């Protein structure tokens, strides 16, 4: 099937990392972006994608960031809403700082956080079904900080330049092959997908118990995590009592169901986003999603 009307991808980096951005775009598309007036900012580069299910060409918008905070503000403005509405992917490319370069590390942290602000506040965070990638360029062996920081920003961290052609512990792809895999697995058709309506006839009690079943979620969460979520849902309903004794035999109200629905939508979105990630990445994403849900509750 050929997809003619596709969503767009947005690939960004700091001005100082424009060579890395150009290289990553070349590696995933097979051709180098052609600069205009010696800059990548504002140009569009075609990304051909072909799988056994579809073929399409995705336009990638390239942008260079001078001030991360100003960039985030501009993309969260009303004027930028139409741009965000047609995005199917956001790719951040950054240079992994040397462990001894404190200033560079601070700048990179600020960059990731501001891009994460656009992901959460502009695109919908976990609920957004697009591809969110942070491509770190460098051969550093210890990248845990950047992995965790990207996860907090709602981005999947992918390192290139550090033996990325090797398979990870559980056989998952890494590096540029992982970037390509994530992009190919995305839904690029610009037409909105139909979602099945929620079944209002299902009993409220069944919704709560079944929805919070770890086996149904398939998300790497233990029963203790789910019990904590249940307690968080009902924390403000009345006196602090044992949850099971307090709720036993009582009907669960519409407000409770609404909370469960909202919570499950967010957790489900995070679960789906992590389907093609490594086991480690999935667990980190799960932890972040649960933390975010409990903070809201």
C-alpha cells in the first residue's frame, strides 16, 4: 500500500551539532540534506520508507536550536499548533558530552528538558502515538544519565557512534538500525485512525479490577505497583483507611471510573510506545509513566 498523504517528521539539534544532525539524516534516508544559505534550518528532506505493509516518503523538517527555552516557547505557541498537529515523529540529535565537560553537560540537559516540554505540553506526552527519539552521538560507555533524562522527557534514547550495529542484550536493534526500525513501525497516514468507543455498559467494578490487572497491561508492573495506583485513586475520597476494607461492597462512582480511564489511557499509550524498545527501556518508561500518573492523582 502506498501512503500518499503522510504526517511529517521534525528533526532538531543545537546549531553546534548541525554536522551530527546532517549525518544522522543521511544515515536514515540514504542521502544528505542540501543546505540553503549554509544552514540546515528551515529545509525539508525526504525520508523514503518501505516495508511489507506500506511505502511512502516522509518529509523531514530540519531545525537548528540556538536557545532551547525560546525554541520550546515558539513550538508551544498558538501559531505552532498546526505544525504539531501534522507531526508523526520528533527526533532530537545531540552530542553526548564528555564526562569532564560540565558546561557542555548542563547545556545538553537543558536542551533535552526543553524538547521534553514540547513533547509533554505540545504533543500530548505518553498519549501521543508518534515516534519520539533522542539520538545521542558519541562513544561514551556510561550513558545512563542521558538515557534516564531522555526517558523523563518522553524520548527514547538511542546512541550512535558506540558500536551501534550490535544487537542489545535481548536481541533488539540499536543505533541507526533502531532509529530506522522505530520510524518504519510508525503510523504515517495523515488520516486519523478510528478508535473503538469505550463500552459504557461494563460494570464500574469490573473496569477497575480488570483494567488494573498486571497481566492485562503487559507492562512490566508488579501487583504492588498497581495497588499503589489504586490507593492513589481513592486517596482523597474519605478518611484514610485500608483500601480493601473501605471500598469492599461499595459501588465505584463515575468520577472514579473517569480517573481509571484517564490513567489507563496514559499507561496504555506508554506501553504501546515501548513495544519495540529493549526490556530495560520498557521498564524505565513504565516507571516514568506510573510516577507521572500517581503525581497527577
